[in-house]
C-alpha cells in the first residue's frame, strides 16, 4: 500500500513519484478514503488507484512507458493526445498526452509497460525493432472477445499478484508478463501493424482486417480508398471512419506505411548484397513517385534517409 487516507494532495505527490508529472484538479462533491496500491513491479508494473474524490488529471507527454487504463468501478473519461477515448479501457504511450476525469467512487487498474518491453515483443514478432516508440490506437475495444480475454488476463494478473503464490513462483509471474505484452502487441492496432499479418489483429472489425490484407497484397499496385473499401465490403466513408476510430489514422496513411515497410525491407536486402537497385527504383516500385516526399516520410519513420539504409549505415 503506497497511500491510504483522506489527503488527496498528499496522494498526488505519491502518484507523481510513481508515474510522471501531471496537473490535478479536485472537484466538489462526495469524498471517500483514497487508496493507492502497487500490486506488482518487475518488468511490468501494476497498480490499483482510487482517488476518493472527483478529479481531473492532465499529464504531459508520457516518458518511456505505456499506460493501460482499466476501470474497475465508476465511469471515467479518458483523453489521449487531446481526444476523448470512446471505450472505457484505453492505452497511451511515449510522447502522447493523457487526461482523465474520474468520479469519487472510481477504482482503476493501471498497467505500466516499459517501452523496451514493447520493442522486444515487436522485434520477436517481426525480426526487427521499431525505429521509434510505437503508437497504439488509444481505444481498447473491450466488447470484442479477444480484447475482453486480454483484459480478463490483466485482471487475473492483479489477483495473482496479490496472492502468496506470486512470491513463490517468479517464473509464473514472468509468464504472465509475457502474455500481457505480446498479447497487447498482437491485439491492439499500432503503427507497426503493417509488418504484422492481418490475422494477428482479431479485435479489429473484419472490414478493417480485409482492407489491411488488401493493402499487403496490392502494395505495388495503384490503390485508391474506393479499392480498399470494395475489398473491405463497406463504403469508402465507413472505411475512413473505421480506420479513424480503430487505428487513429486514415486508409491512405496505412497504405503508405505498408509501402514504406516494403521499401525498407528491399533497401536492407540491397545493403546486405542479396538484392540490387537504386533507392529511386525501389521507391518507384512501391508506388512512391515524388522522391522528395518519399524521403521525408521514410526519414520520419526510420530515422534516416533511404540512401543510408541502402548503404548499410
């Protein structure tokens, strides 16, 4: 137990020391005792937090960890990167702002996943580490069976962490941690999803998964949003909305990321001598005709200009 009492300001100091700096505004109304408990902290950290008062929390950009918000009691409202999340459960990561409106009776499970753990999971699944901190879609679709199973595992881990067995079986704890990290990477849409198979995202609507698969199969072809929508069997407007809600991006931006990943793989093959060609030829092959804009987009994702990748530097 990290804190228990009626002094919300004192609780805030403890919360800040465990997480990151933020602003707190305490509202008027019913107040109850505050409780802040650290259930587990090894590779991952798990907390249970009840402010005991209606509060508004506004954090700056998160540092090197992902915050998964799982309400246990009370209706909370979460904003990630300034936008209200449409689902009760949410995920925010490095470089993203996080805000919450919580009623006095709210009791929340908070899972903190280090960026390094997520990077390792992506590397294990793709063979290559992400070039920058991954960004997950903020909304965890808890009504979906796959997402519900993952959330159930997180809640089960909370129970397990509070039991005597957790101290007796560190191997079981490590297995729980791996299930949660790899499950999150496979379940939740993120900006490395383009290099994972579409079937690795069962929580996504079938229309989105069909559109993702179509992008993979036709990345080298001229593709329009209408083409993607036809493959997804929905209207272009519906597809745009689904990508916005479920992925936080657009179909065109997703297709561009798929193509960039193909370019990246081809340039790595040129660098190791297993393929030949120029940067311009590779870019054109994958649909990039404006080389200046292509180079800027590539550098934003991979942190270097394409020619350096092709040279193996």
